């Protein structure tokens, strides 16, 4: 005789932990998040420098202008070549583990309001200075190279970078996505409505774009990614990818798109604010920045 044992199936509860100034964060205004290889989290803030947080212990250490940062107004953080790069309103700051140095100028590009992205293969760091005398540059660990000029423009309003197998996509705040391949640059805007671009990301050869009119996917032309009711068309400020999942930080919370299915994480389910400014993933841990603090999400 065969006995059939039917066991109840329980949903695993999502674990959301909020970190604010009450927990040691120097400011609740989080502008950027980036994990280091050890799983520690670098948190950029809009008015109090950067903070290195150990999610396992909850302990951290802050760095501000008095410690060598170019400015307390941090716009982005990236890890490259064993160093931490913090883009700020007044320069690009570099931490080598002992102290900070500041890069004020690369060739003719004045570094202000810097947006950063490191390539997944660890070979290049791309940076855009969003400034009248700014522009886009890249660093291979030894040399910096200015990517504008020669009739191609300065690219001084690039808000994000995405790394594809065949090139790098640069999303401009004015709503133009550029594909940089070798020494050539072309506009890839077919299907994209008039909008502002806030972020771009790639999952293999698939490209995603966050804009003032929602999330878009590129397959030769741009197509809007459907969001759940109440989220359609909401601005998307940050994107992270993990496996087959795309996590979009929007004006109403997080939207997770996985295998054609969507689900959300909002204030009602634990986020400190509806507007998400930044997202990063390390294993099963999702870091979510907002203007009211940081959320660490497990079992998402």
C-alpha cells in the first residue's frame, strides 16, 4: 500500500530591514548603493558623504569631506580595481583602503555631479560629469580617455551606463540612448517616447532603460515593460538585474519582473519610502536606497 502524505506549503515571508540615521546611517537621503566583494555595502548620501555598512552586523563607518571626500553630496558609488570610486557634486573621489584622493579634471572634462559604472568584467570604469564643462570618460586602470569630441558631442548629461557584449549603452537625461561600439557612437531610440532617462542596465544581450515614463526593453526597438495596475508609466530611477529577474526602483516602490511575472515591494510591505533612488544586489540580499533611509531585503 502506498501512503500519500500531503504537506501544507507555506510561503516564505519576505524579510525587510530598514536602516536610518537612528541606526548610524549619516543621512536618510540615500542616493547610491554598491556592494563590495566581501558583501559590505557602500552607501552614498545626498548630504553626508558615504557610509560603509556591514549588513551582517549592522555596524558601519562614515566618510565625509573632512575625511578627504571632494564633497558630502554623493551622486554615485562604484567598485573598480580594488578601490572605491565616489562621484560627488564637486569631484571624483577615490578610496584605496587607507585614504581618499580627489580627481577634479580628466583631460578637458571638469568632474562634477559624477555618474559611475564599472564593467562586469572589471576592465573599465565609465564616468559622466553632468556639468556644462563635463563629459564622459573611461578608465582602464592605467589611463583615462575622453569619449566625446570629433563631432560626437561631450556626452555631459549621461545618467547611466549598461554593458553589452558588443558595446556600452549610455542613457542621457535628455532622453537619448547612445550605443558606443569601438570608436563609433550611434543613437538607438526607435520606439522610445519622449522622456527623461534615469538609468540603464543589461542582462546579457538584453537591454533595459528606466525613464520618466516607465521601464523599457530593447530588442531592435524599445518596448514598454508592462507593470502592475497602479504602477504603469511610473518613473523608474534605478535598475538592477539578477539571473532572469529585473528589479526596477520606481516612484511607487520596487517592481520585480521575473519570467514574465511581476510583483511589487512598497511602503506597505516595508520600504521606508515610495520613491526608490538606487538598487544593488549581492546574492540573496537586495539593497534599496530612498530619501527616507535604506532597506535591506532578503527572500525577495
